[in-house]
């Protein structure tokens, strides 16, 4: 089903994606990355120019960042999460947003131990916050479970507690909750949404996964679909978006993985190695029964010309996959001027003596505004 995102949905996506700014702080501890990301997001949210696009949001929990250097040459952000609050979207009530970061591109640990750790599955973590209505036969990919454990443990040793504890203790009747992430964050969004529902079954919850991969078996997907209905309805809503030329939403459901070989048409061929990798992922997806949540809100997008791709691109299958997974979402679910503004503000802050970090890499922030930002 094709759909045009609403202004509120664009505000939600644009605010949630700020958590991906944690990628600007490699080579430091989790505590330092957390502190730097917190200061950066708070400074950006306090900007009147930013508020003119997304409204008035305050970070009320986190952000928290977990870093890893198992395979990385230095610490790289592995998982990041924060909660923001807006008092204007829902008249008379608060709107809370749980923003989940996607994969930090340079982090090998994220790719190996989370994104592509799909050969084996696990049950949902057995914690007091777990959705007790989920069938005991629900399974998620091992990598998804690894990331989920990180998210659930963030803040547990702090006065405010975990993200779920914060929501349970602060969300009032009538308040609305959005859960949103892109890429790995999108894959985690349906799972986290069920945990939020377990704490707050009487509040309206919107699950908004963007470009998510299928890493759960039919038992969990059916459970999720029973709680989060597609389209406007009085109950909880599932609002997933994908670009039909994006590789990620076609992973790891074997019924859609087979489309990847020719996803970009005959002009962009796939290498033998890429073909073998797709076949291996198809096998893992089939053996584990990974199933995509449905129906998806699709928006069509043509192949990206070489001029819109990162420097050094040669228009290979991998280059096209990278572009299709990034730029269309910024274009469809945000505003070019906003993306450019975030890029400029973030780079200026980390270039100052206030926050020490690196400039933004190729993300939907930089890809969405392109030449305007000098990228």
C-alpha cells in the first residue's frame, strides 16, 4: 500500500532520528558517548529553527549509548536510545517518543553481532518487563536479541531506571506513545513496541518501524499484528514505511530475499560474492521462518544516479543498496532544510570545544540535503 506520510509522522521520524547522532562519538567509552550525545541532542532540540520543523520536544530520558570494540579498531556506538516528550501534538496530553538508533556504518560489531546474526534464534528475554501475552514459541534472531538486551538494560542502574520503567512511572492516562527507528532501529521497533504495550496496555501506542528487516518468526509477528493494527483505528497502530527499492525490508524473509538479485534492474549487476551472501541469508531466513510484519506503507523510488551517491561510488549493487537505504527516507519522511540544519548544527557543535567528536558521515541527514550542506 502506498501512502504519503503525514506532517506528524514526519515530525516523529525527524525527531527520532536524532538518536543516530551518537555515531559522531567513536573512540570513547559508553559513558562519554552517552554524555556527548545527550548534550548534542539537547542543544539541537533547544534550537528555535529546529522547533519550527518538528515542534517543541524535550529529551526526558537518556539518551544512552552502548559502545563496542570486539572487532572494531576502536569503540564504536553499538546501540543508542532516548525518549522525548512533546506537549502540543495531542491536545491536553503528552506525546512520548521512543527513538531507536540504526546501525552505525563503521561498526563491524553491529553488522556481525546484530544485523547479520540471523542463523540462530532466541526466545524473548525473560525479564519482568517482557510481554507476557506473547506465545512461548515466539522467536527472534540472535542478533536482534543481542540489541534488545542492550536497550532493555540501559539506565537500570540510574535513578530514573530503564526506558520502560520511565514510561511506566511517568506516562499518564490519555498520553500517546510513538516508537520509531530506522534500519536496525526499525527492526527493533516492533519488539520494543510490544514491551511498551506490556507496561501501558491502556495508552494509545504507535509502532513506526522504518526500513526494518524481518527477524522474527510467525508466532511473534502474529502476536505483534494482533496488538498493532495497520491504518487508523481506535486501538494501537502499526505504521511501517519502506522504500520498495531498499534491500533491508526484503531481509530476512526468504519469500522476499529472492527478489534482491534483480532489485535494481538489469543495469546494475550483482557479483558472485554478493549472490552467495544473498543465498546464504535466504537459507537462514527460510530455516528460521522469519516473517515481515504487514502491510507495509511503501513509497516508490527510482535508482539513484551516481551524482547523488557518496564520493567514490561506482554505481555497484552495494552502492545502490546503500543509497536506497538512506536518502529516500529522509526525502519522504522529513524536510531537506531540516536535514541540512541538523547537519550544520551538529558539525558546528562537535567542531567547537564544547563537544569533542567527528563530523557526520553519509546518513539520511547528509544525504537528504546533499549539496546544500557541502557533502
